[in-house]
């Protein structure tokens, strides 16, 4: 049995979610109306996975998540809205340690809940099997044990993001593009992508393309967040954009990120979802489009945490044609589906823990 704690201030949402997982037959559930009740149940019920609504009275989902990850770490899935504010807060939750999120129906909940049932159940089952990194917020957990009660009582405050100083870049039209780094990720991906990008220096000479499975309303916020943290310029691809060194290009959610040629130089664009690709932005389609316009030897593929197999065949082909590939090690991946599939297909040149992937990319380039 999978022990599931559902925290939501809406009685209707608790009822509907409870009915979905009761019908599965292998879930034992408890329910909380706010973050304080959820914290008590985490200690007494000891769930395998927790769902947290973001907006709850007495203690909101972000504060509750912060406490859970410090006091009793376990897989947490956030339940959020598809608004810009919801996207920003959800990305903060992923940084705090949530393994994934589900989006609330935009219309009448009782009518649309059945449409999200398959994806919801798959997300929760995957989260229940997810592994939290042992180093996740280790310093705060140690401090909590040493000073129990004091740090736990402080509400979570989101620190102001400080943009690192960076020099203006050259014109896109004339910039030489010697190669590309192609990063694919899904469940658990946003913090993993940040960990990799943060290791790349300000003068990194290759453009970096990222296909992270996210809804369209989340990718712009994700790009802004990375742009404020990393030395490189980070943008969401919402229109045809010339590829430029020192830049990171985030694929727009619910679309695909594709490389294409232009007389002035290669560009990256946001394409409508391809019918043959079940996940978006598609890692598979991104890598295949890069192979169509760049020599494989000038490409580096990086496969990070995520469920499924998106991108594994294309990155395997990239390696076979002379490119280089890196798969995140099982020891650090939240879900070792996508990188594990790349390894299984023989498509990984290196299998590297998350903290070493940025350095490995630099070594491959050199």
C-alpha cells in the first residue's frame, strides 16, 4: 500500500482526489485542511508521498513544504494553478525540494478532474518511488536538529534573487556557433538544470538548449528564475531566435524546441507539439533537429532526472554518430527513468552525479 497524505483547504478537492486514489485500490489516505494539520499527520501517519495545495489557511503549502523537507524529508507533490503567480511559487517549491507538481483544473473542478486522473495517478506513483538526494538542504536539517524548535518556527521567506553581473554579448547575426549543449529533463528537472547551468562560466562559448517537460505558463517563470541566478543569459524560446554563445534557451512549455538553419546562422524556435512525440517540450525532437543541422561531434547531450524515455533514442544516435553524452547517475536522480533508459540503450559516454555534470560538460568541450 502507498500511504498518501492530501492537504487541501477545499473540501471538494479532498473528496475528488480521495475518490480517484480510493478507486486505485492500493492507496491508504489521510487528509489535511491546512499546512499545520499536514505537519502533524506527516509525523503520525508517516506518508510515502504528500500532496500540498499552495494556498491554504493558517499555514500555506510553501511554508509547510519548507518544514517537511527540514524536519521529515519525503516526496512532496505541489498542487498549483496555471497562473503566472502559481508558476513562480511552484518553481520556488521545486527549489525547496518538492519532486513534482500537478496543476488544478482551470474550469469546473468536478467536470475536469476525470481528465487529469491518469496523469495525476502516474505522478503520485512516480513520486512515491522517487529518491530524495541525501544532500538536499542538509545544512538546514542539521541546524534544525541542533536547535529544534527555533528554526522550525520561522516562516519561509523567499530570498530576493540577485542577478550576477555579466558583460553584453555580441550580435546574434554574426555570432559563431561552434557547438551546442542539449539538456533534457522531466520530473525533478528544474533544480537539476539549475545545478548544471550554475557551473557554466560567463564566457561559455556554446549555446545551451533545454527541453524540460513543463506547461506553457511555467517555462517563462523558470527562465526568469534561472536568468537571475546563473552567469549565462537565460531566455524562454517564444519566437525564432538566433543562437548565440553565452546563452541558455528554455523550450516553451506545451510546444517543442527545434534548431533550424538561416542564412545569417542557426536559430532556435518554438514549434507546435509534434504528433509523434508524447512529451513536450520533446527532448527527442530537440536532439534530432540539432543532429540535422550540426555535426554530431559538435554536440553534447545531457540527460537529467525524469520518468519515461524521452530523448534516449536520439541521444544514443548522437553518441553513435560521434557526439558526446552524459547521463545523470542513479544516486542523485529523483527519477532515474530518462537517464536510466539512455544508459540501458548504450547511449551514455559518462554516468555522472548531478554535482559533477557541469564540470563534465566543460571537460568534454575542452
